[in-house]
C-alpha cells in the first residue's frame, strides 16, 4: 500500500504541497509555531550538514 504523503505529493505537485504546508502552518497555534522555528534554527544547520555529508558518500 502506498504511503499517504507520497500520494499527496504525487498528485498535488510542488505548488499544491506548498499550499497544503502553508494551510497546516496557519492552523498551528502561534506559540507552537515559535517552538518549531526555534528548533529549526537550532538543529537545521546540523541536519543540513549531515545530509550534505551523506550525499558525498559513494553508494
């Protein structure tokens, strides 16, 4: 069985996915949005560097 997110992205495309993400973001309470932004600022660079390192590794 296909994953629901995979079906959503395949049908909606990048614009539909962005609109859906924006709609979900608006529904989250402001306090929790601030927590998400703070966590992203804290952990985002580490996650990005890890992804870059994984990408450089040969398969």
